[in-house]
C-alpha cells in the first residue's frame, strides 16, 4: 500500500531485524523509475520561482532511470539486509518506464545534488530512528 522506495526500505529493514532469509517484491523488477530527493525538489522549486516565467510546463527530476531490480539490490545493501530478493511475478509490474524530460530545467542551470544512494542511505537512517521511537507510519 505504498510506493516502491518506502516499501522496499520498510521490507528490507524489518526483514533484517527479524533475520528473515528473504523478502518478496512484486513484479519482475524490470520496470524503470526515476527518483529525486525531496531536498533537491525544494531547491528546484525555489530556483524556478525566481528564474522561470513561462506557461510551459517544467519537469523537475534527474532524467535518469533505474530498474526496480537494481533499486531493490541497492536498498538491501544500504539497509544491511543480506537475504535473497524473491520476485513475485504473479503481481503487476506497473508502467514499464517513468522518466521525465528535464531539458528545460537543466537549461536554467539546475541539476540535482543528492545522489540516489546518498538519498536512500539518509532515508534508511531516518526510518530506523523513526521506527525505533514509534514515529514511523506503517
């Protein structure tokens, strides 16, 4: 009942705590997604409010995509989960690709500064702390 990244973080963290030998992830792992850290988004919104004056839409993103399979492996590694990832191919994959055309925002001189691995690592750290204090939403 959540998006892919928070679901993977929760699954990997909880499986590690329980000592589970595996986690199950929906689909085949082949769909590709783009991820942007919220702090980079906030900086882009501030910058565009000052520099962008057009009625044309403006996509804010990295323009880089990653297969869900690679994302799951990254989350497992960064969370310390050493078990196996099982792909439940009876469940849907969703849209094959979700990547933005970010040419307009890049032309304004903006680019993201937080790498995907750094963003995931900081989110995992927050989630561990929030879970331990009972503040994380299930």
